[in-house]
C-alpha cells in the first residue's frame, strides 16, 4: 500500500486537556512531489536549448552586423539571465529533495576573501566594501552551497544599495555559535514584506529587482541552504536606511581553523 503522510498537531484544550489533531496530507505531499518534479524537469529541458542559443549569440560578431549591435547585446544579456534562472531553479530543486549536506570543512578566511572579490566586481567601485573576519572559525557543511548562499546576500546588498553606500560583510562569534551577516545602507525593505522575502520570485519592487539583474530566487536558495545546516536567517531592515541579513549558525557547526604548524621551518 502507498505510504500515507499524517500531520499531527497537539493543541492546548482547556486547563488540563490537549486536543490531538491528525490530518491526512498524503494528497498534498503527492501534489507537492509532482510540482517539484515538474519544475526540475522543465528546468532541465530548458538547459540544452538555452546553451545552444547562448553559444551562437556569442559566436556572432557585432561588427559583422553593426546595425544590430544593440539588439545583439540585449539578446546576449537576456539569454544569460534566462540561463541564470534555470540554474537557480535546478539548484532549488536539488536543495528541496536533499535532507542533509555532506559535512566538509568550509574554510571561512578564503571564502570571505572570495566574497570580497565578488562584491568588488559587482559594485565596480560604486560602494565602500568592508569584510571583517572576527570569528576566526571554520564551518562544517557544504562549501559550494554555503558559498552560493553567502554570495547571494552579498550581491543583493550591492544591487539594492545606491552608489555611495556602504556594505559590510561580517563573520563573528555569538554566545551560542557564529553569525555571517551582510549589512548595507541601501533602499531597505518595508516591514510588511519581510515575512515573504524567501518565497520564490517574491519581490518588493519587481521593476527594481529585474533591472538589477536578480532571478527572484536568491533568498529562497539562502533559506534552503541554511535549513540544511540547521541555521536560521534573520532580516532587519529600515526603509530608506538599509538592511542586515544574518545567518545564525549553532556551535555544533563550528570548527577550529586548521593550523599550519607543520609547515613552519620548511
Ligand atoms: P532578487 O533576485 O529579486 O534579488 P531575492 O530572492 O534575492 O531575489 O530577493 C527577493 C527580494 O527581496 C528582492 O527582489 C528585493 O526586493 C528584496 N531584497 C533582497 N535583498 C535586499 C537588500 N539587501 N535590500 C533591499 N531589498 C532587498
């Protein structure tokens, strides 16, 4: 017989009683499974034709078709964007079906250096960027996935902060673990949007987001990656002043950095 999914909730019911609610959600989880497979299949099927289109567009030389140069530029930009959406959707599908991550050492010092380079490349000198490694600990988890999550927060900070703003990336110890945070002095987010930010394709301002080149999937990816690391996303924001996105990791996820004593005297 097919397995059934029962959702059980225990509710307080009077001073000494509890109400046990059991709901059969087999139907819902089956639909959810169909939805996931569908999104994964569509994304996968779009990948090949997109790669071909993108490849040919790169081959075309704007100098051969000077009157079409602006059109060609726009087509390249849009095909790249579509490719990014497909890659993000594939990543989300993978994250959704995964129930744990391989536990590898994620070296934070080099990762922070890479994130700084990414921020500088995106900002192109338009912001002042600070990266602080105050924690001096490494993480236990998936290096690739954590890189994507951290990098999404950095690129959002750059994209939603006008020229002249400040962006601070910080890795610091807390009472019960360590926090990775990205603070910007950008547009900020009105309070009534905060709870929905991690939904797929949710945008506070769709025109600003599209112009800035986002896929609308970044924070959804962040949420899933953090979930797989038993970490939590905290968002604080003041419209017109800026935002701080914080990833809170438990102590169990931290590792003392590797010492290079063995190399001393080589
Ligand atoms: P997008 O690709 O549209 O940036 P995300 O999932 O990364 O998608 O973010 C969802 C929405 O949250 C964005 O469209 C934007 O409106 C808002 N947002 C995310 N990061 C910031 C930030 N640092 N400052 C202001 N708004 C932000």
